[in-house]
C-alpha cells in the first residue's frame, strides 16, 4: 500500500469509527484473519472489519466505503464453504452483520415477521415459538449461528424445505443497502409507506436479491411469511437396500407434499451420525422426552430410540427420514398413512431416530470438523428426482477411480440428501481428510472434538487430492444437470449462459454496484 493510500485508509478508518463506534471497527490482525477464512479456505486478510449496530449506520458506512473505492464483503454467521465472503481485492473491508440482530415486528394478524439481517434463525424461531408461530422455511441446521441475511443471500435448504422449498420462497420483502448507501425496499413495501405483506406487486424485485451471493446489495432487514405452528410433529424413517430405492422413496414422498423435512443418509453417514457416545445419547434422549406435547408419548419415543436407534444401521445401505406435522391427531395420522403407503415395495420402516433427534434440537452446535477431528469440505448439487441416480452412479465411479490415492492420504467421504419440495433433491457429498485446523475451525468446534485433531503439519498431498476431487465433482454435477444454492465464488453460475443473460446480469450489477465493490467475484462476475 502506498503512503497516500495508507493515509487515505487511516482517514477512512477514523470516519468509520465515528459512524459505527470505535469498538465496532476491528483492526486486530488475528480478528481480520478469522474474518477472512471460511469452512474450506483462508486468504489474505481484509484491512478492517466493521460491525454496524443499526441499519442507518450500515448504510452510511457503505456510502463512505464506496466513495473511497474500497471493496466490501458482507458476512453473517460465516458458515460458507464456497468463498462466499472471502476477499478477492485489496484493500477490502468485511462488514460483519451479526450486531444487526433485532426482531423488528411480528404481525400475527397478517402473518409476517420482519427482522434485521444479522438475526440468527434460532433466535427468530425461539421467539416465534412463544407465539405459536413459525416461518415456513425455519432455517438451516447451522441456524444457531447462521443469520437471516446469509441464508437469504446464499440460499439455503434444511428445516421446512421438504414442503416449503428453499429459504428464498419464504421471503416477502427485503430492505437492501445499495453501493451508494441508498436503502431500497421490495414487494409491497416499495411504494410509499405500505407494509411488507405482499411480494408479487409487479416484477419480483425481492427475488433479484435472494441468492445473489451479496453481489447486488447488502440485506439490512428481511420480512418472512408466517404460519401457525402445528402441535403434532412425527418422524418416520425407512431403510433401503440401494441408493436407487432411497431416491425413489424420497421422490414418492415429495410428490405427496406432506413432509416438512425429507432427508436421506447413506450407511456411512448414519454410522458417523450415531457414534457420539452414551453421554451424548442420554442428553439427546432426555431432550426428546421433553420435546413433545404428549409427555408420556415423548418419553416412550426416547426409550425406543435408546433401545433400537443404533441396531438397524448395518442392515441397510441408506435411509430416508421424514417429518410430518399435523393440526391434530387425525390430520397427522392421515399424512403418516400416505407416507407409509408411498413406501410400499421400496423400503422398510425402521426406528425414527434421525427425524426425532432433528426436531428435538433443530439448531444444534455445528462443528466445523468431523467427530474424529478431521477437516471437512461439503459441496452440493440439486437434481431432478428422475436424474439423481444417474449422477450417483457417475459419482461412485469417480470415487472408485481415486480409491487408491484416497486411501493412501486418509481422504474419505460421506453423502447426505434433502428433498426440496416437489421439484428437486439436494445431493451433498462431504470430503473428509486429516489436516491442521485454522482459527475459524477452532472457534466453531467443541474442545472434545478439537482434542481428536492429530495433524500437526499441513497435509499437502491430501489437500491437493481434495482440491482435485472437488473440481471434478463440480464438473460432474454440471455434466449431469445439477444446479446450486450458496453459489458464492465457487459454483459455475455463468457457465454456458447466453450472451443476453450475461449482459442482463452485468447491467444489473452495474446499476446497483457500479464500481463492483460488493463482494467482487461473487456469482462469477468479474473482479475488476
């Protein structure tokens, strides 16, 4: 950095301290390093981290950063594995939105909630639960730390997606800060002082800012649909002898549109998910026993889990797990009957351990490492139910071709699956390997798991193999028709788009962010 640019950065830092407060401008190197890494990668640190505590301060800070031609990287809970907020240009400033965490308004009559973008999904859901309400998409399983702004900007599927789709489908309106500091509102709220109760008033501007990877604007407030919380919540699980049967079963239930969660696990993933040890099992079982409206029934479910939860794993290749909600016993029973009917000839009903544990604690602590202390790299592709088996066959062949190297370097994999409404199934492979860990992993992983880390030096051969496999798996997903959420800077969003579409995207970027300062490189849009 030249002397003049250094002086300019010092002046900007002083201005930002006046805007967001001196304690909310972070210059400490260790903190800047932490905010410049994610699940998978670490890059050169940003020059500053700022943490606005009001929407007005956020907008004013953005205005000054833009005038100074400084790149901005908005960040929520940080649970990215696709370079979502990693800096690509220097100088850059990370905008940590986690202090913008207020729940602004709950409208119980018109059924919507507005919250600031840094509010976590867990905080919002806990508040809504006291009112007997929920959002259709309740949040990702990382929702203890993951934020509304991150989930909407990156796109997310998890709790509620089996019936209600990805995060963006629950959004009614957004307050978005553009690069000049202007705050715009979308949906019905865009006109005058109208409330944010309706999304589709003219062209869908709300949709433009969903899944934009932070390239078009910074989310300040998010308004989500509400629905009544159903008192009857049941889990169903089925074991299968093949991936093909599991995928058919998940597709059959998806077409019924009755399961709020529709999840698949391979045998390996099941084994990893149920090896926490007796003390952890006991904690979960007691939590399950307290979770249901029928306390005696909940205790019996917990006892059955303790007796049978692990015994079935070795008997099946994979399982599908469903959560069914009902307004009353008859409503729930009818849906359970429909799911069981759809499974005939495909799978065998097994103890419902997985969905019961999921709903007893939907937002658990989300470690960045496997339980044996190894690094992890998730990735995903979303496929048609009719085509996912084709991808799986090619994926298994790819792993077979690299089996010798994977074994030599200690690289393994698991895969999990999630049905997304009636239209698609998410296939999520996770590569796992022994390696040193970074500050990001340490801050998000418990001491008992960190104690299992064996690597004291960087495992370069394993890293190189993981990088190679990652690239080949993404190419294979593209070849087999896969699409993606959480695009960040990793997935091939612009590949094979026609010239008109590309120009439209570039024009939109130029309109909202003419200097390309918002998360440069996101969506594959060029870093100037």
